[in-house]
């Protein structure tokens, strides 16, 4: 890293203003903030007018049954028409919708005309299987075009889809199918990951065993692996869908018609089925995709690396970009197959201009070394995005310098499954950026930081609870089948305000810093310390590639800080490393934040989507029996961590 970058990192207060060149061509203008503040409902009307409606709404917002909102009341539209048909009708049928890159190296190019034909065929096929408006359909697929096509086909006929990440177990899939009472499942024989085929159909077979309400399982042939077959239940995609007519007359649905259910983890251990509806959700993701990513559909090549099994893949692969007529890259595999430059090879191959990925991936690339991106031409990139968790300042700088050549704005986005779309982010060309800060709420979004009593905290650096204080179009409409839990989880802490469950603080410049989940904020001797802050401090040390921090019960201080650290290539573990890192944290944050224990580990426990499973690290830190490890990409990692804990402890 350059001396200039290290100087920036050391201060963490330097603002990166937008370049004049970028500002002149940006989709967003600073007037949006004033417009949204002065007349929020009129502002949202204008954003909804970016879509194609069959029937215009009579009322923008009905908040009479708060916390359940209704947006664009009386309006009717079809999501698939907005995401596909209208681009063809507007003369853009030849524009590329998707560049698909399979992990084995196979590829496919799909135009908007071809996408329309295939979505119509799928809609006809689903109808032939007996699926109708209001039915729930579970989708359990790898990251292939048919996954997005299936989602759009469900939306076209008014069926509510529930996409389940293809890395989840049969048990996790079954629980979601049962909770949604999904009558049909769409899957594939399998997919490709890390150089070999993995199975999906067998997991579906196990999940739907004895579920009499599941009528049909529709199966895409992806890997040609052998699968078990129930002739009464199972049908092949190519036989049912690919043989259909490419003509389909869409029906238009009420703005509050359920679009999808997406399950997310909860503190009770039971997944929550987050419900999103049609008009408000599509308005939100189309608007935010347009202004946050500054999308120029005629020229940009956009790549969001998320799987459609997560909300990012819903909002910023399946719906937001297609509603704007964007050209996208879809990649099936992992970043290191067949080599560690795979992503940069894809960026160069397709001339990707906008890249949206997770801090976990960015830190992984840092750990691997600069030589991999340096081997490819990344000059096409003009904007970078970060999603999923707070990005530490060093990773932000590395992303900007090494991937963006020091010229790309970075949109560090905060949002949730529940919010539907991005809520806090810089607007490229409009707002300044700070390494590690999501900056400020987007136009149309009202967010505050509150203390325990619900009082608004000023811009004084004090930490509190992030809360959304006014309704927004893409907000969740409830938890499927459990409205009491919806009210308790999100609306009971601060009356009339949405409690995000995240800690945050303003700085004196009016920038928001996310501090992680509230249950990831540690209380050490009466001091509130964010795991994110300690992790950022550790990763800022030149020896550290990645770190995860948890709070463990401590008889003396209430909680003690336990850190699990991966060293960079070339750094050698030794008796003084833990002390050096503890002293570094004390220097960066203060002595109160010095970890009680530091463990040098070869890897961190991560799900198949790359999220760190901190609850398992807490189990290790507190000498408890490990919880469920079935969602880990490699469960053997926990054995290595547990075995080495006592040998790598440093305490005062």
C-alpha cells in the first residue's frame, strides 16, 4: 500500500469529494435531498413514475395500520413487464441482459428479447403445472440464468417465490418450504463449485419427503449428474418449459400483491420469512439502483457478485438492474476457481464497469496479494460498491487503489433484507466519501441514531441505535405467518420507529458509521465497544489479513474481547505477535479495547456465501459445545480453531 494510502488510513477523517467529471454526468443530483425532504410523497411518486403502471395509484401512502404500510394504493403493474417486456417494446430487445459465465468456463449471452421469450415460456410452463396467482413457489438453484428466469416468471403470473440459497441443507430447505406452504419447488440437478459438481436435487428429495402439499418439483439439467426420480412428482425444465410458446399475456397485480418471501436468521433461531410486495419494492430497488450505481444502461456492464439466494441478489441482480434495462454479468462459481484471478479475468473479459461485492471478498483478495488483479486490465471499472457488512478503512483504500486505480467512487451501502433496498450510502458524484463510512441516508430515507430512551443523538460521536423514522416504499410488510413477531422484533423498542438492530454513530461531519449488530456490541467494564471497531483496528496492522471479534463472558469485566486473526502471507506467528496486536488495538482505540485473547487461525468459519459465523466463535471463546455447523463452507475449520485456542491466548 502506498505512503499516501497509509496516511489517509491513519487519519480516517479525510473526505474524498466527487470528481467534477463524475459529478457532471451523474444520475443523482444534490437537489434530490432537498426535494425528498420538502415533499417526500411527491418525491416517491416521481420514483414510481419511472415504472410502467397499468393502473395509476390513488394514494401514495396509507400508514393508518402502522406498522404495516400500503404504498401506491390502487395501482396495478406487473414486475416482469417492467423488468423485461418494456425494454423490448422500447426498441432495446437486442441489448444484452445477461452475460452468464459458468464456473467450468461455459458461457451464454442473453438479450432482452431472448430473456422475454424465456420468461414467457417459464410462465406458461408454471401455469401448466397448476401454479396460479397467490401460490408460493420455492426456488433452490445455483447461480445460473434459470434462477432469475424462474423468479421473473413467478412474478409474471403472480406467484410468490421463496428463494432458498443453494448452499443450505435439506433440513433448512424443508423448514422454509413448510413455513411458506410452497406447493411447488424449482431446482436443478446441481451446480458447479470449486471445480466439481455438487448436488441439489437430492437435497430437495430429502426436504419434500412426506410433504403431501408439494405437488411438483421442476428440475433444470445443469451438471448431467444422476438423480433420483419420482415420475409422479418430478418434471424436467427442458420438457415442461423449453417446449412452451414464447407468447404470454401478463396479468397486472395490485401494488400490495405479495412478490416474495425471503427467510433471514433471527435471534430465536427460527428463520423469519420477510414479506415484500410488488409496487413499493420495485420502485425502491429501481430508484436506488439508478442513483447509487449511476447506471447507464446503454454503456455500462454491471456485476453484482451476490447469489439470488440472498436479498442482494433479489434487489440488485433479479429486479433493480433489469427494471433499468441494465446489462449484467452472472457468475456461477467461486473467486478462486480455477485460479485466484478468476474475478479479474471476468472483469477484463466483459469490460465490467460497475462492481458490487462484499467486504469479506475484498479482504480475501487483499490476503491473496496484489499480483492477481495486477495481471488483468481493470481499466473499464468506473464505480465500485460494497455490501453486506461494514467495510474497514484499510480494505476500502485497497479496493479503491488496487481495483479502482484510485479513480473509482466507492458506494459503501447499508441496508437489510427487511428494508428491501439500499438505505444509507454515498451518492456518486454528489456526496463525499470516507473510508469505512456509509455516509448518510439516501434521499427519501429518514434515519436517526437513538439512545436507550429513544432520544435522538446529535452529531457528537456518541454511539446508539440506528432507527428508520419514516416509512419507505420497499419496507417489509410483515413476517410470513407471524405478525406478532414482526411487531415485536422491529417496532416495539421505539414506538412508531423501525429498529434496525444495528449500532451506529454520527461523526462531527455528519457521516454515519455502522458498528455492527447490537448483540455484537460488547460491554467491557461498562464501556460499549463495537466488534467492528476492534476488527478494523486489527486489520489495519500490516501483519493482519482478516479478523473476527466476539465478546465472551468475563467474571471481572462482564465481557472480554476475544479476537480470531488470520495473518498475511509472509507474516510468521510467534510468541510476540499477540502482544503486538493487542498493543496496536490499544493504540488505535484505547486500552479498554485490548483483546483479552488473540488466536492466530488459518481460516475463519464462514458460510458458503462468505459470512463469518461469529456465534460459533463465541462457542469456542466460552468453551461451549459448538452449535450447528451445517451451513459452513468447511466445518473442519472449527476443529482447527478449537484445538489451538489454549496455545494462542494472551492475557494481562
